[in-house]
C-alpha cells in the first residue's frame, strides 16, 4: 500500500514573495516510488481525510442538532412560561382591581361611619344642653299642680233607673280652670 501520512518528508516553511504568506512545501520522493504507488498513497490519504472530515461533519451536525433541539425546547418552555406569566399578570390585574374596589368601598363605609359618629356626638351635645337648660329652668316653673282625687265620671251610655244610685251630674258641668278647653272652633 502507501506510505502513512506521518512519514511523508516535509521541508521548512518558506515565504512566497508574490503572496506574502508562508507556504508549506513538500518534497516527495518521486524517484523511489512509481506514479501508481504515489496515486494510490494519495488516494488513501484523501479517503482517510474524507472519512475524518465526514466524521467531523457528522459530529458537528449532531452537536448542532442537539443544540437546536435544546434551543427549541428552551424556546417552547419560555413561551409557555411567558403565557403563564401573562395569565398570572391578567389574573393579578383583575384581583388587584377587585381588591382596590373592595378597599374603596370599605374606606367609604368607614367615612360614613365616622360621619355618623360625629353626628351622634353633636346630637348628644345638643341633648345634654337641652337637658341642662330644662334642669336649670324647672325650679323657676314651679312644682307640678296637685292631682285631684279620682271620682266617677259619666262617659256616656244608658243607666238602668232601677239599679242606678242617685248621681249628681251638675258637679261635672262646672269647668275646671286648670283643664284645657274642649270647645270646637269653627
């Protein structure tokens, strides 16, 4: 077969004046080998390089596919996470709106309660002042009039003359000075 790739002699690098770059020049022992052997060695070297290149490309494609799958999975997870965050944000906004509305109503109820307490306090002050005024003026008015003894009065109806005692109805006919008048005004 051919000479392994490592055993091919190389000369020192030289600078190409036209390009300005280093070129690796190889000196192949043409004299010792025939052209067919050289082509066969070259064919073997190219085939092994192609196999190595193919293996490298396959590995690179596998790594790229793995990264792509990973990126796609990550993108799917991120889109799901974004959807969950959006849903949670919308629910939080709704909940925040409900809580804000409830707190507003509670604040209004507290304001109304405070206003009622202030009104009750003012009403109590006015009642206390009225009671104090009455208490101060009651001795000036004097004691209440004495009560008259209770007696029978005829309110109406019929009396059986056989069972009825003798009643003097003229006594009630005299007007009482302290009693209000019951006359109808027309």
